[in-house]
C-alpha cells in the first residue's frame, strides 16, 4: 500500500468516526430533551442503563439459566437428533444474516407500536450493533420491541428444534439467544420497574419515568 493510499484510508476512517460521534451526540440530545419534559412535569426518574462495554458479562449471566434449559430440553425430549448437509451449509450464512435482522425486528416492532412516527435509530459501539427508539413508550410496548428478536430468532427456532431434533436449527437458536442476551437482561430489569420507558440511545437499557401522583 502506498503512503498516499494509506492517508486516504485513514481520512475515510476518521470521517466515519466523526459521523458516528455526531449522530450519537444528536441522539443523546434528543434523549435529554424528551427526558427533560418528564422532569419538568414532576415525574420520578430511574436510570436502568448499563454501558455497552460492561453489559456483556451481566447479560451472559442473565441468559445462562435459559441456555441451560434450552440444552436440557433439546437433549432429553424424545426427538431424533440429526445433522443434514444443507443445514450445516446454511448455518453460518444464517447466523450472519440474523444480525441485521435482529436489529430490524427491534425497529419494526417499535415503529409499529409508536404508529410509525419516527424516532428509530441504529448505531455501532465497538463490536456492538444496536437499535434505539427515541419515543417514550409504555412498558409493554417497549418490551414488545425489546423481546422481538429473542422470541422470533431464538425461542421459536428452539421450540421447533426440540420436536424435530435438527441440530443446526438448535445451534442457530443458541447463537441468537446469546445475541439477544442483552435484550433478556433489559427485560429482567424491567420486571420490577413501572412507568413510561425512554430508551437510551448510547447505553443498554432505559430510563423509567413514574408520575408522582401514583405514589
């Protein structure tokens, strides 16, 4: 590689990083404006977020019991376990494709429950891809979008594999269960928190706002 090409590549990388930082700053500003509206109305606020770099161990610990249950059901349910060549060949492409599908499912469900009024954004922090919704949502609607990838890409294939014995389908469900571990962690945290949820644009989780009239 020539020095000139190296400089051009470095400049492109710097430009992309600057664009990501600018988008993140804009998303954070929208979040703060929405949060400030609730604060001015006298709502109580609870921070239920964790940094993307710190969420990995917590989310994996949260999903381990579910992973153990999946493995036990697959091993002990009376289905013939078999491996097919087409299934093995499709495994890695399917896993790669499931990454953007995972984020698209978050976006689609949140867009539906917010009646397609915008506010959906995508981003990447290190090796993590994420989708965020800047519109405040009731808990059940927020969790519908949060759990959509887990339900459709992890739980549904796992249930089918339990009764068909397809090893690669089960492996696909395990891959997506691990991919959705942060979503599962957010769901578990949300079980004890009521109110209106505002998804955080750069951290894993949400801020919950509760009207003091309900206290």
